[in-house]
C-alpha cells in the first residue's frame, strides 16, 4: 500500500472534497468548503516528492520533472477515484487531490431542478455546464450522462483530463478517453471522436479555440455535446465563447452557436446549514427561439431578461435560485449575499450588513 493511501482513507472518512499536501506545511483537508489541518508533521519537500511518486505513472514523473505541473487520475480500490494535480511552488513540491465519488448521484439526490435530467434526452446540440473550479460541474454532468446511459441506446464518448466519474455501459456503450494517456489533446480526441460513430460526446473542458470550434461543429452536425467552461453566468458564457474567435469570425460563430446551443447551466456551490454537505444554485438558460435571436444579433446583455421571463421552459436566474435555497433553510444568507449578483436584494436578510462600498 502506498503511504499516501492513509491520507485518502482519512479524507474519505471525514467527507472531505480535497486533500492538500504542501512542502513546509502540515497536510490539510477541505471539509464543507473550509480548510482544516491534519494533525501530522510538517511535510518535507523530498519526503513529499517520494510519497507522491509512489502513485505516479513513470511517464508522468518525467512530465512533472520537465514542466513543474501535472494532472492525472488515481484510484484507491474500494474507496474512491482521485483527480491529482502536482505543482512546484516556492518551498518545493505541492499536490492537491479531489475525491471523485464512486456513486453517481441523481439530479434528485443533488437537488437539481427537474429540467436538468431532461437535457439527457436532447437529440443533438451543445449543453454547457459552467462555474468556478470546485463548483460541482463534473458532478452535475455525471448525473446527466448517467440518465442518458440508462435511458438511451447510443454511443457515449467522454474526453477528460483526467477521467473523473467512470460510467459502466448500461443501455449505451460508454468509452472514456483521458488526455495524455489515451490521446494528446482535447482537440485531437474531439476530431477523432467525430469518426467514431458517437451520439453523445462529453468534453471535460473547452480550453482553447480549436476545442471550442470542434465542439460547436460537432453539436451542429447532429451530435449531443456536453462541455464545461469556467464562467459565472449564462450571458458571460455565450460572450466568452464568441470572444475566443478572431473578430473576423465572430459573426459566423454567433450564427453557428445560436443554431447549436441548447442550454447553459451556470453553477455556484454553497455550504449547507441544515445538514452536512453542500448544495448548488443554478442559473439555467434554455435556448428558445428568442434566446437564439439574441445570440445571433449580438444582444447577449438581454439574456438575463429572457431567463426571467422563461420560467415555463425551466429557466431561472442565479439570484432566484439562491433566494429559494435561503427560503428552504439550506444556506446561510451571509454566504448567499457574498455570491449573489444583485447584492442589494439580499441585504435585508443580513444580521450585520456590510458598508455600501462592498456592493460596488
């Protein structure tokens, strides 16, 4: 057994989402969103490097030695899978491990709105799940893909760095591809996927122009594409995709994206106050004909208004979702205020309202 496995077992027992191992510091766990130190000695850089290399594939060690950065997946049988990230910092080596649960939770278990699992039945198009790092995008996507895997008779290809949730083939055939291990880049895998008779393609992250372009193309040519982006709202997601392209191509991409986009889920995670764990608030944009026209005509600033008037389609603004979680007694108004867009709306709920300049 690798020495580091003891930390993974502790992490699992404590219900932590992340393990931080940093040279010159004690190990720490992120539990319900907050960092907590483990009662253990301060980690020496050489000892930590030796510990980490016990679980690192040989070819990955070389990559880390050359670049100072590394991502890969690690599985501790009977416990969980982990997304590993190594990096060099001022005092030596450091690593962060994110636990990926073995059980894929349903939308109901995650408390997601009813429209979310319905996205699994779309025949084609682009569905984006967005939000900051650690906001639960992968968990939400896994629940949608699991619905498709159980209800459809199709071919699902996932392209990830590294592979996170593992889907056993049920009614669908599922193939998982890891960037670095099974393919060189997201774009190379996506280009290859189009020749592999897929019905559904999951792209772990749309990182560059080529990957974004290929994902939009795949969605426009009859495939259902799920992907993630690091954006905080539905309107910003549309703008971000278009701004990646050169100015001369943006009008064309607006038109193509308007035709291919089906939904954007912008997700923010909150610590629960009613019980252990966390819950997500989602802004949901469904690409209705009116929304498509706004994208085509470069009027994305009107998207929030369309979301507000599109409740019958399952749309909702982030602030409305946050307010609902407060009314259900699931989250703290202070955290809600910190993460809301229109802070003035949440100000009356605070016990100690901050000075006005914080709302700027």
